[in-house]
C-alpha cells in the first residue's frame, strides 16, 4: 500500500514541493518519467499534474493527498481537507485597477466589470462586502484586460507587484493571502491515514527546523 500524492508537474510549486519531500528524507529514482514516481524508502507515490486539476483528483480519490496553492484549493471548491500550511508559494489574490482610476473604496467597483481566473473567490468576497460587479472569467493574461478595454479592474495573483506595475495597474484590495497547502481526501482509510500521519510528522519537523 502506498499513499498517492499529487504535486504540480511544472511551475512555481514544483521545485519546492519536491524539495519538501526530499527534506523529509524521501528519495526518488532520478530519471523519473514525470508522470508518476515511486519513493524508494517510503510508501509514497507521486503523481505529477497541472495544479488546477489537483483538487479534483484529491476529491475523487485518484490521489489521496496533494500540494496546491490555497488559492486553487479554495477556488475549486471541492470536498477536500486542508491539513497543513507549507510556507512556500506565497502570494496574494488582489484586486487591481488602472493607476489613473480614482479608487476610494470597494464601492467604486459597483456595476463595473472585473476580469479574473478566480470567479468563486472574487464573487464570495464582493458578496461579503455587499458590492455587485460583473465578473468576467478569463483563464490567462488577466493583467492586460483593462488595457485592451475588456474590464475596468482585475483580480489576480500578485507577489512582488511588478507585473501589475508593468501593466499600469495598482493593487487596491487583498482578498486572500495564499501559500502552498497540503490537502487530503476527506475519507482516507486507516492504512492511508497512518502513512499520512508519518509524512505529516516529518513535514512538521522540517518546518520547525526552519523557523
Ligand atoms: P499549471 O501549468 O500547473 O496549471 P499555472 O501556470 O496555473 O500552472 P503557476 O504560475 O505555476 O501555475 O502557479 C502555481 C501556484 O503558485 C499559484 O496557484 C499560486 O498558489 C502560487 N504562486 C506564488 N506566487 C505566485 C505569483 N506571483 N503568481 C502566480 N502564482 C503564484
Ligand atoms: Zn494552473
């Protein structure tokens, strides 16, 4: 019996996800085919997937656990449990408007068009603040939407803010502070739970040593 963990196959979370497993003392065959890889000294199998797909695979039980940005974990709104915050992949999901836009509070977005890849998180936030706006879902290059007249504002991931700056935008509201999290299927059997416990124990030790 092996616990299956889904991690991002390439992208911002890939290196740190693998590093974390290695720091936990888990070794892999090099020359892995990058679809899946079995650990040599721990009952773990790694599945390499697009980050957006990880919540669904964990919810369906194709993978038992996964490492994904909290932003994706919440946006996909699946039945999965967040087990542990992992301290990497830090970013924020923010609303930004053109620099010339006179912004004096969220209510100026009433009736405006906001482009985002995070319609669920944005919608939830606007609703909690009592603001109604038109959410325009686009899958990539959200930051160019205002410049080409597609939207009045955007809601996107930000880390340094340089992408916003380069696109003539300013950050006005942070709606989520995100980092990578370990998520798990919500009904793991006892055998899988026992392996997860062992893994979690190691992860927590690694994280403690870094503090
Ligand atoms: P995939 O091909 O797997 O779908 P992607 O392009 O959707 O990849 P990445 O850009 O690699 O995803 O980002 C993965 C995660 O890294 C994000 O969901 C977020 O949690 C985190 N992240 C950290 N900093 C940033 C940032 N500045 N911009 C975007 N994502 C960031
Ligand atoms: Zn993605």
